[in-house]
């Protein structure tokens, strides 16, 4: 709630600012690669909702160099492996919203979503109350995924 209720202005690109912080509960970065990093989504669709983000501030995949695009896909693959080991999901959604018209919340900095899914993981709260219920605090999710990433 503190993050949602914060009145502090957010100046700059969140995907450029978060890597400047020390990794931990504050920035939720679980892994840093050479060209990209993996971070928990602060507004997750489900527990374990990760984003794979290039360090380069580019708005679309084709604007990234081949090495960065390659590392993005390797980190997506590793994200799926880690999420399988920690949460045992039934399936995954993986993708990107490129551009504001496609629903990108941060259109100027491309990123890929990796969302673990379970059979029947939607419920009446999402439909009737326009509210998501997560069974786990973000801090706990962060520590579980970060710890599993190293194994």
C-alpha cells in the first residue's frame, strides 16, 4: 500500500531508475545480466509476475542490438525455469506490449512479461470487485525467486 499511496513524484523512466538502486526489497531486481535484468512487477497479475528489461532505454525490440535481444530471451527462459521450480504453475503468459496503443504502461522502455498461470486462477474478485488477490507479499516473492535464481 505504501507504494500505491506514495505522493512522491516519479521523475524519469522507472526501468532506468530501478537499476541505480541496491538490489533488494526496494527495487525488486532478482537478477542482473550484461544487457538486461529481471525484476518483479510491482502490480503483478499473479504471484511471481516477472519482467525482463534491457538496460538500454529503447521503445521497441527492433531498436535493441542482437546481443541484448538474445539475452532477453535467455532471461525469459531462465525466468520460466525458476518460476516452475518455485511456484509449480500450470502454464505461462509471456509477451510484450509495445507502444501505448498496445497497452504498454511504460511505452518508452520495452520489456517482456513472464506471468505464471494456474488452472482457474481467476476468481470473482477480479470480475466483480476489479481487485486482484495475491496470496503472497511482494517481499516474500522477491526472496523466493532471488534465492531460487542462484540454484
